[in-house]
C-alpha cells in the first residue's frame, strides 16, 4: 500500500530590503541644506551611495529678438557664466551638507525636474522638497518627478529636520499606484516598529476594505514587517483629514501613498490627498506612481 508523506512547509527566509543608491538635487548656498542633510542621514543609515545632482538652466529665448542683436549673445554669455558658478556652488554646498556619506556628484544644464527624471535610473530612491513657487529653472517640481521618474520619491517637509521612521502609516487604496508604493517603501517598513495600513472607506465598502487591509498586513508580516490594519468609515472628501489624524494619533512621521494624477497639457492634475501630500506635507511622505 502506497502512502504519501505530507511535506513540511518550507521555512520562510526574509531578506531585508534596502536602498543602495539615493538621489537628491542640490542647490547653491543654503537652498537645499535641509533636503541634502536628510538624504545624507538616510544614506548613512542604509549604507547607501548618495548621488548629488546639480541642475540649473536658463531660457535663451528671453535674450533673442529683433531688437537685441549683438547684445543678446553677450547676455547669454553672462547668464551662462552665472549658471556655471551656481553649479559649482551647488557642489560645494552638497559636499558640505552630506558630510560622512558615501557620495557622488553629477551636473546637468537642464530643468532640475528633467535632470532628476533622466538620472533616476541610477538610484532606488529620490529625495525632494514640497512644491514651491520657485522658478522651475532652478528648483525641482516634485510633482513632475513623482509622476515621471519611475522611482519612489521621499518628500521632506520644511519643518522636519530628522527622519525617524519608527511609526509609518500606509494610506491604503487598492490601486496600482498604492501597490507600487507599498513595495517601494519596504526598506522603511522593515525598519519601523509599527506600520498602520489605513483605509478610508464609505459605509458600503467597509467589509471589502477590511479584507484587503488584512491581506496587506499578512503579506507585510511575511516580509518581517510589524503591521496592523485600521479601517476608518468616512466619505471620500474626508480622506486627507482622516489619514492625517491617523498619522498624528500613531505618532507616525512617514506616510506611504500612491500618487494619483493625470496629465493636463503641460501640468499635472491631482486628487486632493496627493495634492496635499505634494504641497503641504505635515510629515515625511513617500510617493510612488
């Protein structure tokens, strides 16, 4: 009589995830000090290489026209010299603010967001600042970077100087963008003491949200992430406030979220939560698209 032996389940071996290379845009003087210092601390914590990118350009069309003539060439030369000086000053500032990290330096005469996008292939994580009113010739628009780089982008709020990451909130939504963000955030999640997978659901979606978040938590636990689910009943227009309240109550200094938007001519149109996280983040935010 033939018997079948039940095979013991294979032991799950979890390998910690990490960011091997981090990319940050550096600017002259003190403009990017806060952002670069945060990126350098992360590079040291993950034993990662930190690439500083100096990027700035100018618009030659501003100096051309029927009335400019020879003077246009002279003005272009003057502005070009200033751009070169700014890029050299950006490198000096980067080396000062990234002290102690394993660093590399690159320059590009281009719009900073294009330069970051074109260099994203060299890194696992991009560190950026919130959206601002500064000129796109000198400052990187994080919205463009998030939507086009194909890499997770860590938004550094202006009033937060140290990233701790002991408590993290995942703003869960069963979408491609959020699933991508969850995978991209694994190095942070594995180092956290607490991860809250938070879903904001209408009354008719609670059961589904509970099933989904339970699945996410179970999968994260297989990746050695200490996680639990939290489903909050609220209307869609309350999602931003509810996620912020959950993060505040749990003491989280990082929110992980998918970035939702679509192209509208030469700019991006975003949903309320994504727009808030890009423009007015109350804590660190990791966004993926």
